[in-house]
C-alpha cells in the first residue's frame, strides 16, 4: 500500500517535509513558542486519535490504533506555556561538545541542508563555518538554546501521549489494552560536536521503548539490547495471535524477557544491529552555498562515472559532505555496520558500492564499553574508542564474527 496511515496529515509537498501541516517559526528559527496550539500537528493527531477511540468504544471490538507524533522532530515549535516551563537554568550544555581523538572522522556527520543552512538562528551561531569535529563546535549558549527547544518539544509530545492514555482510562479500556510507546531513533544534541541522528553512535541509535500489557506487572527497566523489529512479534504474542508460518518476519518476541523467563546465558545472546552509510563524494551538495555571506558553490569534479570532491575549491573538509540523501545504494562510498551487546557497541566501516566489501576488510573500527561487572553501567554518552586496546582483542574478534554472520 502507498501509505501505512489511515489519516495522513500532509500538505502533499515532500520538499516541505519539515512543516507538513503547520507554519514555520517566525524568522525561520529552529525553535519558538506559539499561543495557537490547535495549529500544531501533534495536537491534531491527538484529537484524531480520540475520535477513533470513540468509534472503538461504540463498536466494542478488538482494535489496533497507531498514533505517530512528529515532536521532538525539528522544527521545535511548541505552545509558549510549555516553553516557559523549561527554565534555561535547568538546561545543561553537551558534556563532550567535540569528537574525541580516538574516534575516526568517518563516524562524524553534520547535517548541512536540514540544520546548518535550514534555520536562521543556526546560521547566526556559526553554522557552516564549523570545519573540524575535533576542535570546532557551536558555543555553549547556542547549544543550550537548542537543547531547551528540544526538551520543550519532548515535554509537549509527552503531554499528548498522556492525553490519549487518559482517554483510554476514561473509556474503561486501560486494563485490557496493550500500550507500546517507542521512538524511531535517538538524537545528537551537540554531543561530540554533532546534531540530529545521522550516525552509528549510541546516542543516535538508542531510543525509548515502553510496553504495558495486561497480566504483566513489576517488570521495571530491562537493560538488554532489543530492536524495534521485535515489537511486531511482541504485540502478536501478547494479543495471542498466531503468525503465519510461511512468512519471514524479523524480530523476536520480548514477552519471555518481560516475564523474567530468560536465564543469564540467554540474556547474553541478545544483540541489536544497526547500519548507516557515508557518501564522502558529496554529489548531492553540489549546488549548496557555504553560507548566506559566501555564495561560493562546492564544486564537483568527475572521476569516471563517480563524482569526487576537490579540497582545493572549498574550505570544508570531506567529512562535512557525508550525507547520502537521494543517493542510491550503488553510489554510497562506505557503510557502517554496528552491533550492540549488553557490554559493547562495535561499529565497523566497510567500503560499499551496493554491497559490503568484506574481503577488503574494515577501513576503520570503533568499540565502546557500556557494561562491566554486575553494577558498572557506563553512560550512553561514552565515546572512548577502545578498539585498539589489547585487552579487548577477544571481544573484538567475537563482535566481528557477529557482524559477518548478520550481513555476510
């Protein structure tokens, strides 16, 4: 089917994807407050969900309701009352605003067309003048303003979720309805000099996942890596639905985990896989200006059928031109394959032109430790790349094998 949503809120313009059904912030900034709450897309989504719940109540039958909120996606346009509740004094700066020297430049990405050059407040803060992930980053003041906008957007979205949950309770549906809440990805808020989602780092890949199901209680927090593809099988399992044997369905049911039925060995076998490409040639940026004050155009010189980037004609290094938007798989230069276990995140970058070149081996690798012993759970923002530490040789060997088995 063309669209998976029954009610798709959009003005029909894909090139206006950031503002599909609401106005942009005044002066085209990344965040703002508004007194017109009914104009906000997430408000409209909530009201539509409530109307659908009214239909469910009348029909008195099993139902499935998928509600997709855009916040905290950019732009961060929220009710002014919500923005006022997020005090700047409570907003911290990124703990590590630059890329650590142990991390390869290939892992870095800064979204040019949908962040650096999209918003006027970002341009005023320096935007495309940032040239080195190791030594250059946005000021603390700018970063804290954007983080405040993001926090307000999260708070507003959380409020809308609460409205729907309240409606379930008021309709006496709370005790016999499975509720799953999740995001589609994480987000860089200045950590390691990066913004938005385009990376294989923990902060971009890790996302909230909450499941409430009748008959299952006191589960608490489960510190085991799972995948979003596990949600389908989990909901089917909880609802008592038999999945067809002749269909290949990815993922595993999380119900045994939720019931505490996994032993230590089984827990150690759970892994989560991710991947993200890099297109260093930057062909899709050929016509973008460096800034509003400098209308020089990045030039692309042909190299056979694959364009290449020329350092001599720009002040931006190659790692700034890594966006793969509208680039087909055979035009991608590198693919980062990442695996998360209870203890580690391991990412290997391979040459890629439609398929991973395993024979050539990884061009660079990353290893980050997140769990040690029984109590030492390290921060998701841990970016100390320890792939070259001899003490981790056996772990690296095991993780390489997991990636080969998954994608080889």
